[in-house]
């Protein structure tokens, strides 16, 4: 038996197909009770495509992130999806892989195919969101912003405050040879976390030399290689701040491979709580933030813009961060050079295969 059509419903209710269409899109029409009864009798189910053509809405939202393998973005997508599901929206996830050109192509392709997008821009100089906005695609920023973007809603975190607390914690423990492993400096978190950390050190009379400032590209292997370079210095740091979770995982792997004891020989603070951070030996000290809440708030801002008022004043929400002090930080060891613990640069491999420690 073929499925009922809108024409079948109109015949059963004794009205025109146009009247049934207006009823299905929420308008007040005559014979509403007859139409409702006909729909029930015929078990009529309008197709999603037909609904979108009538309403101009797809009931779909895109979430565009720079790295789907990062547990942080998995958590924010979960928070966004929970809110979207309550309002009967579908989510489509896109990965830009920290590639500006990829982001440009994704946004251009989404115009007219989704009702809105939640975006973590690749770089702060990004112009693709502006073009999408001009093309009529509502965009809410997640975790990152672009230069001069007052027309966009955004949900961020207090990167500066979290990094300041991390620096103060290490300084209060007595560390002076403090390194930072930072991510992409042209992104909002990369810039803010690094700037705040270094400014806090400087305000306390500590200005780390250039070799103590390493870049790890927000990836695990980047964190691994950055820490291997730090450990190869004549005077390795006694403490380090690693500015995202994947790089922290790489840093811990490097310390394990070289045989550095945490925190006896080196203290480490990460940004973003890892799922098993509290179960590590020793448990990891981290800057924590409400990850799922960040995604949920971004989705609420987007739905507000879709349903209530496209011209409403954009909102910029900054969530607090907090320092969770655990066992990976302690006062520094003897400050003398430790040449016996230095890694030889030639021993650094770009393979992702984990090497056993001696």
C-alpha cells in the first residue's frame, strides 16, 4: 500500500491541499480538526524534504571543529547535540584539520543547506565566517573568534585567567626555569594562553629564554617533539605548562620515554582535564573548564538567533576556568645542570610509535 500524500489528506478532510500545507506549517486554518483527524486516519507523515521546502528550514545545524580527535571537541559536540535534539534539530559534524582552505570550502558549501553553524575558526584572521554571514548563514563561534567580529555570538573560556593561575602555581612552588608548550599562535586559545602565561612570569621577575618557549601545534606528536627538544637543553626546565590536552598526552609520553620522574624531576600542568587525568600516577594538574556546557551554550545562542530575532545584539559569553592541583606539580629539584638526563637531538623520532623506556 502506497503512503498517503498531502492530496489524500485534503480529500479526506474536504479542504484544499494548500489549506493542509498551511496547517502543517503551524498556521491557523479552517477545519483544523478535520485535517488533524484525516492525518491520523491515513497515518500521514510529511517528508523532511517537503517540510524544509515549505518552511525554508532544514532542521539541520553544522558543527565545524579543527580536530575531531581532540576530546575537548568531542565533549562540546555532545553538549551541543543534547540541546539540538530537544528542539528536533539534526547535527552534521565537519573537521577542518586546522586548515583554513578546508574551512572556507566547508562554509561555502553549507550556505543554503543548513539553518546555521557553530564554528571554531582556524585562525583569528579568518574571513570565511564573514562571507558566510553575508550569505545569510547564522554562525556562532565556539572557543575561538576572528578579528573584528562584533556581529557574531560567541562562547569562549577565560584562557588568560586559567593560564595566569597555572603560572602563579608553578612560581609559588619555587620554579624559575619554566617552559611553555603552546599551540597555534594565530588562534584565540593559542595566543591568549601563551600571552597570559608569559606576562604572569614577567610580572614576577621571570622571563623565560626563547628555548623554553616551544610550539606543538595542538597535536599529540607536536607536544611529544616539543618536550623532547626541551629535555635536550643544557639546562632543561624544572616545570612546564602545556596548553592543550593532546599536547599534554604527547608531553607525558616523551617524559616516560626519557625516564623523567614527575614531579620529582619535572612538574607539569596541562590545559583541559583528560578523562583519566585523575587516575594517572601521579594525577595530572590541569586548567579545567566546563566543556559540555560550552557546546550547549553555543547551541542555545544559535537557536535563539534562528527562532527569536536575527537582528538581536550578539552575545559574547566567557566561561570561567579553574586550576585543579593534583600530584604532577611539586617544588623544583636541585637547580644544577642535569646533563645526564639530556636527550640527544638525533634520538628524536617523528614516528608516532611509542618507544619503550630503558
